[in-house]
C-alpha cells in the first residue's frame, strides 16, 4: 500500500471509528457480524469460523459482564474483536469500561439499536460518560431505515431524524439498517425507498465529515427471503459505491424465534450448522477485502443511475463521470459512482438488477484499467471495454489521465 494511502487510512481510523486497537486488520473495510457467536456457543473455534467467513467484528448480547469477559478472551485468541454489550455497560458504565478498555479484543461499546430521536440526549450523555474513561474506543448506535414511521423516529421526517442525531449525539460513525430485498406473492423485488435512504445517509455523513456504515441482510424472516449471492452482492456493492466505510450483516447466527418474526437459514442456522449463506458471505467478504484498497477512506465525487426508470430519490446519469468519454448499459440499469482515493480516480459500476446480467460499454478519455475483485490490482488495460456484469455484481475501473 502506498504511503499516502496508508497515512489516509491511519487518519481515518484515529479520527473516526477507532474500533481497531487490538488484533483486527486496519487495512480492510470493517465487516461486522450483527448477532455473532452467542454466549452459549462461544469458543475459540467458533470465532475462528467467523473470521474464516471474513467477519472481523462481532456484536452479540451478553447476559452478564463475566460472560462478556469470557467471550472477549476467546475472541482475542481467534484474532477477532467484539463490541461490548452487557447490562452493566448501562448500569455501571465507568467501571465496565475500565474492565474492558485495555482488552485486545475490545472493538467498542454498544449503546442502542434503532433509537427514537427522543432518546438522543440520553445517548449523548451515556456516550460522554464512556469517553471520560476510554477515549480510544468508540460507541455503537444504529439508526432506523427511512421506512420507519414518524412515531418510531420521534421526528417529523427522516432527514430531521438524521440531522438531530448528528447534532445531539455527534457520533463518530453514522450507522443505519435497511433491508431492501422483499418477497411479495412469491416475487422478489427491491423496496422503493432503499436508494433514497442511501442518498440521504451518504449526504448527511459527507456534510458532517463522518463515515457511514450500512447493512446487508443475511437471515430470512417475515417478508425477507433467504438471500441469494446476487442479492448480497447488490446490497454490499451499492453500499460501497455510495461510500460506506463499514459493512454489517444481519444476522450471522440465526436468532431464536421471537413473537414478531420467525428467523431461519442464516449463515449459521438454528442447529448451529453452516448453511449455503455462510459460503455466500464468505465469497462476498473476500471480494470486499480485495477491493478495500480502493474503497477504504475513499471520497465519493458523484453517484448517478442509468436505466429507463431510475430509483426514487436518485439522480439520473446525464454525463459520464470525469475521465470517461462514453458509458452505456443495457438492462435494468446501474449505479455509476466516481470515487477518489490517494489521488487515483475510479469508476464504479454496479448492476442494479439482482436477477439478470447487464451489458456495459465504457470508453475512457485515456486508458482504463479494469480492476480485479479479488485484489485491487489491474486485470487488463484498454481504452474501451465491453463486458457483461453478473446480477448484483460490480465492475471497477481505474481512470488513467
């Protein structure tokens, strides 16, 4: 990795997330397992299994502080990190933080999932009580998606919800969940609100000079079907194209059934066995790692969409990105993102269709370098490329001026 990129990565990690003070790899896009290895299944082997799937950080509810300590010890030996989540973090935050702040497997501290705006002042105070003890790790709060209703948000609009969070809580990272692939009458389709949600979060994060993290759904429940490889790819690569600096999976371990939903067929199923979804996320995480040198600490210059119909809340691509002379797609349409990293510019094209392949023709003002997914190294060089992008998949080109 070039020196400038290394300095940029270090600056990002020191000034924003700081989740990796111990064993985790700080040269990769962080990949988090929401609902990781549960306490009753915790073992060094199980954490190694999680790491083999490309998951660096685990977030799991622990019933006691001692159980949390046991899990941290095992995780450290497997080379992964955990976000501390136990009741004592709320009832006795200072002493809990003192116990775990120097543990090599501590990634940070969990505060709240999907809070209402009415909870923001309390969360801000709680965060500050943690920071007075440990300023080297940060806290984790995850926000609602934009299809939540005002009663859930505690705000009149979703943008107001985002703005109040940034102003009142001042988070180091903006995390939100949105699960876009749903099944209605046996047909799978994308939620209409998804890309608008990405637009709003990405713009809010950029406006506040903060990174954002986003999700991919990996467990079936309710209207959400068992994911395909193409669906997982689309969620992950769309997030990265919009500038996400962390990818999260909901969930890794299939949750025990609750009154609202029956969960099934996650990467690790209810019988504690691997499923085909485990292999899917392992494949995609390997691709994320291969492209981390391009996406980690990158700046998004522009995002546009092609296709006869573009998603609500997005911008149609009128002119090709700077450095590209022509760009045509045939199919449902694509996300076209121009990003900059270490003075290099990249054109990112993601097939928005998770069912059908898409034809792409791209011509540069000068030479283009097609970048491999399994590494950030050039695959081939040409002024023009005509290729087929698989469902939900990505093509990356380094623009040579």
